[in-house]
C-alpha cells in the first residue's frame, strides 16, 4: 500500500529537497531547502548543507561562528507562515478551527473559493487525503500561481486530490454532491445560490470574513436564502505564556483578531428552517427590514 502524498517527506533522515527549519539560540526560525554542495549562511557564520543530508531530524549543527542551530522539518503551521505570499494566508489557528468545525474528513468532497497563497488548501488536502476531492477557485491568476507553487512545494509535487480553477466561483461552479464548501472571499453572499445547489443535504458551508459588516451581511443572506439552518459565528484568539521558573505569566503579545468564522448546514430540499425563538434586541433591524424575523420573532 503506497503512502499518502507527502508522507515520506515528513519522516526519516534529512534528504536532498527536504525543507529544513533552523532554530537559533534566541528562538528565531530560518527555513531553507536542502541542496547537495550548498552552504547555509547567516551573520553568525555558515555550514554546509551536506552536514544535514542523511542526519536524523532533531540534529544540532554549528556554524563557522560556533553558533548552534536546531534542525527540524517545519510543521505545516510553520510552513504556511513562512511561504511566499500573494494574498494574506489563513492563520493556523483559523485553519484548525475550519478543519474541526467544518468537520473535514478523509475522502470528503470540498469546494474552496479564495485560494490566496495556498495556506488553507494545504491544510484541507492533508485532511481529505488522496481519495478526497478539493476543487479550489481563485479569481486572480497571479494568486493561483503562487498558491500552486506553495502547495506543490509542501507535498513534493502535484496532489492527486486537488483541482485549481482560475475564475469566479459563481460563474464556474460545476461540482455536485459536495460535502463541504469553504468561502474565503470579500463577498461570500454572492455565491450562496450556487453553493446551495452544490451542497448535499447536511453539508456544511463555512465562511471566513475579516470585518463585522461582512459577517453581518453574510449571516443575514444565509437566513434569507432559506435553505440553511441558523448560522453560528465566532472568532478565536491565542495567547502564549512565558514560563521561566516561578515567573509564569501570559506573554505581552498575542495573536488576536484575524477573521470571523461562521458555519451553516444545508437543509433537505423543500424544507424551511424552523423559526428562531430568540427575540432580537429592539432596534437591531432598521424600520425597512422585511427579512426573516421581521416581526421580532413573535410569529405574528
């Protein structure tokens, strides 16, 4: 039985073509690709790549300046933060939430719109495996080119489950029986009609947006289209901790707001979503609002 795509690059001694992440004594990272006969240079000296080729992961190398560097393969979260960018990347904390709350499973059929630099595509491909399907749509050809290079560099070549289309999702979507749809774009509400036709009943729509105005419009549009359950929206933040002896305290800096996530599930055809019983706050909607719960949730 053959290994999943990219698995051989994640274990064993270092080989030519492997990505290596060096960590210096101050915790700074340097990432490069191993090439026979080349040298790695820093302001603290250099060392030959050949010194790492064939060495086990977790080795320590010393430069000509006698500075020690720990050598490991970069984890996917490390890789996406250091990859060449065309657009902003989906941060690992958000990618992890998407994989979990969008319930991305091996073999899933997934549509993604807004490829950016290929960060989320890499996470999705590793989750669905070789027997899944990820069809990514990107309207900008220059972003698509960067994303393809980043994904193929990580997996060591083309991934058998990935198809990349340059163009707008709503104009080009031809996939059917899709399990999950991930929208990372400025106006996800423009794609809801096309997405609703592609998703299977029970399928999950997950949107990643940057601002509160985008979030509000997306949620209201999902409610208005009438074929999804009540959407759930949230954001996540990460705060590291400093631990040094008895000095245990939160770091002064943290990864704060990067974007909002929301999920909703496709209802069966012909089914109307149950009426929300939660009454919105007075004044939450303008006087001219006529959408769902325009009566304030009273049903009258």
